[in-house]
C-alpha cells in the first residue's frame, strides 16, 4: 500500500495543499500533523480583534476540524513532528501530553511549519504585560490583559481551543494605561492603531529612521504624521535597550538605557523567523532569511520533500533570484500548487513581488517590487525613482484626497522595478495595478499607456499610477 502524503502544519499552506490534493486525487490519503490545537486562522486579523472591531476570536477561523474531516483530510492535532528521516521516508512525531513518540511513513512530505515571532534581545516569557503577537493564544491574551477585569467577557473566545488558563490570568491583571510597541513594521503600526482604539497611550519605537522600512520614506512620512495626529508618540532612530520590570512590565529603556518611559504593556514586533528545526541533520538547504530553499514547484533538495509558506523561499518576480517574503497569499498559493503537483498535476508555486498593504488609521499604504536603490543596484539595475502627488478622484468630486505614488525603474531599459502608494482614499488597492505590471514585465511607458478605468467617483481621468508613470517616463532616456 502506498504511504500517504504527509503535511506538517495545519494553517494556510498546509491545509491549502491537503485540500487541493484531495480534490485532484480523492482516492489518495493525506495526513496533516499540527503540534497545537489551532488550525487555519487569519493571522492578519488579530490586531483588529484586539482593537474590538471583531466580536469573537472564532470569526478569524477559516476551516474547522470538522470541515477538514469532510474534505477527507486526516487531521491530527496535538502531534508535533520533531524530526524527518528523508532516506527512509519517515517522520518522527511526539503526540499527547505524555510525549509518546511514533513514526509515520510518507510518499511525499510538505513542510509548512510557518514562522515564529522573533523577540530580539527581549525575553517576554516571564514578564506580565509583555507580549509578542504571532498566534491566536497571544491575541486572546493581549485582548484580555487590556480589558478591565470586571468587564471582560469570555464570549470573546467562545468556541475556540484557547488557552483558557492564560486568558483567565491576563483578564485578572490591572488594565494598562500606557503601552510601548517595539518595532515599527506591519504589526507595530497596526497594533498602534488597535491600542489607541482601546484607549491606551501609545509609544511606538523604531530603531531605524522611519517606520515601515519596506515601503520607503514617502510612505513613512505620511504614516508617521497620521500616527502623531491620532495620538501615537513615534520614536524613530530609537532602539529599545531593555524591557524593565520584575514580575510585570514597568518601563522600556532607550538611548543606551539612559532614558526610560513607564509603561504597563509592551508589544514586541521585531520580525519573524522560519521554523525549520525539524529538518536539522537532514542535509536540507536553507536560503534567504534562513528559510528552506525551494524551486519553482516548491521542491527542496531532499527527495520527495516540499516546503511552502513562511518557512520557505520563493523566486522574486523582478530579479528572478531567491527571496523570502512571509505573507498570507504566498502561503496559500504555494500550498495549493504543491497539493496539485503531488497529486499529479504539476503546478508552479508562482513568483512573488512582495506585494503588501497596511492600514494606519485613515492612511492606506501599498508596496511592491524593488524600492530600495541599493537592492536594485545589487540586482544589476540602474534605478531611477520619482514620487508624485495626485488626486484619488476627480477634483470636483467629494472625497478626493491626495495620493502619493512612488515608482522605481531601470534607467537603461525603462523596466518598472517597484512602487509604493499612500493616501487616505482607496490608495492601497491601487498597488495591484503595479503588481500586475511587474508580473507582466512592463516598462514605464507601457504602464503609462494602460487603459485604466475613469469615472469621477473612482478616479480622475489620469489615475495617480498613470501620472507617476508619465512623470517618471520623462526622466528616462528616449
């Protein structure tokens, strides 16, 4: 009897792969091992749950264990794959609270173990009020910690496998008044908004010169202004030295430890790192960011072993080189493609351009491709950039707002390399036009000639993207 297709990890990539595999070949067995109890949840929705915009944590669940069973997926929660033997085609698993070890043969193996929050030099494990945000239990714990102990309702976490003991403990803590957010990336900016909506005084610390570094300075300037106008104190060029406190967070120190601000909540959001430890001693090749190196079909250098999601590399749309950009669509799309390939329908996972959007109160931001000039030069391009400001709708139509568009192109060929957009009126969604242009390999003049829709409620005659292409095109050689 043929061994099953084994998947490690029951979130975006893993369950997408298992579901697609069963649809393509419903007669073959697939087993999904998940070390925890949570499956298929919306990580990107956690800040909005904490903000109070989402009523229940269960609203962030995409696929239930019962639904996985209906799809013919043999889902095994509470089973941690601790090692892989690629020579024998076997995974080693610890299951249950007693740590019993079992073995499972596989015909093909997908490693979809995701990533975990990096804490840098900060240890948040034994300090009440200090958190990272990278799983559902953490989101629920932060939400409970912020709430007044007399008003917190466990309806917020009903019908979920939440760590109830952790929730009860945090709900019983004194409600915080002042928060520090360490890191001005996606999580930091979104959590600044969430905590302000919950009524907290918020300090956001960023070690570099501006927040949201992958989006570039024009976006960061407007975001920092928006944050300040909404009551967030932004500290740029300010690395946090220490989280201070004995049992509960009391302060964060900075300026080499010589200065501090009293706080009673701290969120550390300084990045993530891929979970690859189960492949130690297998000869697996790791690439960008320490993620598992894969080819265009998600294959690793190990026979019959694939990887997808936040633990795996991909190929960059613009450079054609290896990159690691852990985002939700990348995981879902990669898992689905690998499921089809393993079932016999060979499907590429697709290139990625790092397309991303983020919201900061009323400010919408988008980015794609190569924005950093140093990275562009390293990839062999001679970058030229231009930032323009244009209206989001016809000037006479209500709701028109200033939209900044930055485009970067290769001077010699005119090829579009990347772009960023920021504004308060449907700015973020416009980044999809640039993502499509990058995937098609368009030049700036070709972008300028795109036939984009126009009507006063939606766009001016010349969409901001077209304006940016027209202006940048004027700086390129004929």
